[in-house]
């Protein structure tokens, strides 16, 4: 095996809260062979990460969506050339409270729930109770991917609450890395969200996660990007 190469410097990484846990684990391992590289990490959403890259405030922008045309145009005006590297594959998973008896929805039902056309759990085989929809901030890449893959242009409506875990009637969506015993993952048309199903695209709500850099990664940014890939 080739010897590990060490780089000395500072690296700023900003953006997607979905990608952040991956980066947190990766930087801990990366530091063992590159102790002189100081890495500052922060979330805030994909949109904020891309903005920070355009503003010259970060070396790597984490994003759970592709860059928008408007962002590319602004970047060009600032002399920034966004370069995309896919570093992971994710599955977006609809989740409900552990006490909810509903286990499976079709994609059509899921869309109707978030559109506000299905408003009671009894309409999808659950108890007679109003559905509380939990969405995400519009700067979130996961929100935008959900809009594209599930809503297909339809508007998300419903009450936003703090967490699905604390509301027995709530439904929300998270990246598979955030799945734990606090909430229950729903299957879609009988299909279960797994890492393997995301990679093969058998899970219908799968997407790539990205690093964006100003031009092709170089120096410490390249070393870390290559490490994550």
C-alpha cells in the first residue's frame, strides 16, 4: 500500500446538515494521518454551503442537492467555478412516531399527505387522527430533493412541528443516516430503505450527496475529498 501523504493547512467545510455527520466521522479518521490539517466544519443547509463557496468563505461546500443554475451564474460573476464531486449516496426516508400503526404508504399516498389532500391517518389505514406534516427549511437540500422526488412540483402544506418523535400524529422525512429508535421508518410500496437499496436506486427516494469546490479540488481539499470518496 502507498504511504499516506500528509498536508499542512486549514480547511473550512460548510453546508448540508445531511452530509455533516459523514464529514464529522471522516475528519476524525483523516486527522490520524494528517494531524497538521485543521478542519473547521459547520452545517446550515446546502444553500448556505454553496453561498459560502461563492462568497469565498469555505473551501468545500457540502450539498445534498445539485447546484442551481442561478447559483452557477452568481458564482461566475464572482470568478468562482463550482466543481462537483459525488461523495456518497443517501436515501430519504419518511418517518412517523413509533406509536403510529401505519407501516407502509405508496408514493402517491405520500405525495397526497404532504400536499394536504390526505389529512387523516384513517385514510391510509391508521387511526382516526389528523396528520401533522413536518417539513424542513427551504434552504435544505433535502427539502428540495423531496420537492423533486415526492412532490413533483406540488406545494408542501401542513403544520411544521419540532420533531416527529414528540408528536404521535406527525410524519416527516430524514436522511437514512439519521434513522434511530426515536422514530419509525415507513416502507414505500413494500420497499424498505437500506444503504444497498439506495446504491442500486431500488429505493425510489435515493440521491447523491456532493462536495463542491472552486475548481477541481486541490491541496488539502483534494486530500480530504479523495479520502471521503
